[in-house]
């Protein structure tokens, strides 16, 4: 009962003013939504492409018809090259293509001439478009070479290209979506970073109570150190749950980002990670004795563990010894669990990850309650 009273006071102290609401709810929602808007495009989304075919021959028309068969692209014809550049710079399209004048004749004479492509930034879709254009041009070159070797007339190339467009033999691709959205890692990492910010809030609150003798007065009453530690743990956990639910619901149903993970498994993983984070806050607060040391918490605990846990980059690109050290921070287990779920996994498949996160919480909370010493200022 004492722990619940302490927890409720922690919630009121944080959410009872504008600064707490802005810091723990408004800013995380805004930043994660910003990341979703710029990096959260689904891999299966439609890529808008503007094009202009200045070629008077049949190769340019063949190239456009072949590209339009790809369901991942939507093509819009432009009237002049300036319109292509304007469409790209104004972000109306992701890429633009210009087939130059005399492209067919230059290709027939063996001259080097390429299709111009513009994009503001190279993405998976724009690189795929560039590779597809190159592949179609190479197929036309091979057909032209074979017809020339057989002594066929130049006009027969157009008939050959029309036969190629019929695609009498086709392959069927079944996409089971057994992969994670490339933006999931970055968005989850920043959400975890904001959740780690609650560690700073919890530690600062505990140290302020110790400095102001509030914790000593509680300890003078029939309240044990474990109840004090658990009360601060529970209050910060409730704040974290509210933060997670708000951010996840807004990014899912307002911004429209597809995590590739069900809502309940998503919240379960983040809740288990939050328990580990609050256990970390309890142990760090118990070890610190001065309020002035809170400013060093970000540099000593939050930022290094987030970097080691893969919040900003994949763990696989780090040296091998750092990959092994990453197993000792809860961030790596939470991010790996999310990636496994997004790749077609299930709750039983991440049972080890959830168990490790809960073990972090129990061990760190126990350590914090032992070293808390509420009667010390």
C-alpha cells in the first residue's frame, strides 16, 4: 500500500505541470512522427516517377512500356526537362527519367548514351529503378546484336521488341513479407531513447527526495527501503506505459506507420523493456548521493548503453567484442525482439528476450533497494 501511494505521487509530480507533459509526451510523439514521415515509407509502397521520352525511335517507347509493367512504380509523363527537375525538387515524385533524343539510333550505332535519372536521395526504390532501366537496355542491346549477326534489317528490331513485351514465359513471386521494415530499427531505437529519458527523471526525483529529507521522513515511518524503491519504480513505470501507448497509437493510427508487428505484442515487448529501464533507474539512484551527479547520467549510462544496444545503428556492423557486450544491455534484447516479430516471429519465439528483460528488472530493482539507504542525504 505504501508503494502505491509513493507511485501515485511520482505520477502527479511529473504530469502535474507543462514541462513534464512536453518532455515526456509531446516531444517523443513529434520526433518519432518526424522520423516516420521521412524514413518510414513501406517497402511495398508505390514510388512516384516522372518521365519524358524525347526519343523518336521504338527503344524509348519499349523502355517506358516495360517499366510500367512494374507494379511498384507509378509513372507520370512530363512535357519538358524543367518539369522533371521541378517535380523532384518539390518532392512530388521520388525520381525522374529523361530518355534523350536519338536514343534508338545511338544504341543501334553502338554509341554510349544513357537514360538520365534524378532523385534527391538514393533509396531502395530509386536504386531498383536504376537497375531495372539498365537491365532493359542491356536486353535491347543483346537483341540488336543477335539480329545484326543474323543479317536482319533494322526494322525487324521493333518487331522483336514487341514480341519481348508479350512475356509469354513469366515468373510468379509470392511475397510472404518475412522481413522487417528498414525504418523499424531506427524508429524503435529513438523510442527506446525517449523511454531511457525516464531514467533521468526517476533518478532526479529520488535524489531530490533524499536531499530534501522527504525520503528520510518516509523511512522514519513504518516504510521499508524496498517499498520506497518499488514505489518510485512503479510510478516511473506507469509514466513510461502512458508514454509508450501514446507514441505507438499516434504513429500507428494517426501517422499510419506499419510496424509489421501486432499492437499487443508490440506493447508487451516495450513494457518488458520499460521494467528493465526502471530497474536500472532504481539501482543508479541508489548508487548516487548528490543531485549534481544527475547531469552526468546521460554521458555515463543512457547514451553509452543506447549506442552499445543498437539504438542508432545495427549491432551487426560493430566489432565482434562490442556485439558480445551488447548482450549485457536491455536495449539490444528489445530491438532484436521487435525485429524477430516483424520478420514473422511469434511471442513464444521471443520468450528468451522477454525473460532476459524481466531478469534485468528484478536484479536491478533488488540492487537498488539494497543500496538505496533512504535515511542518508
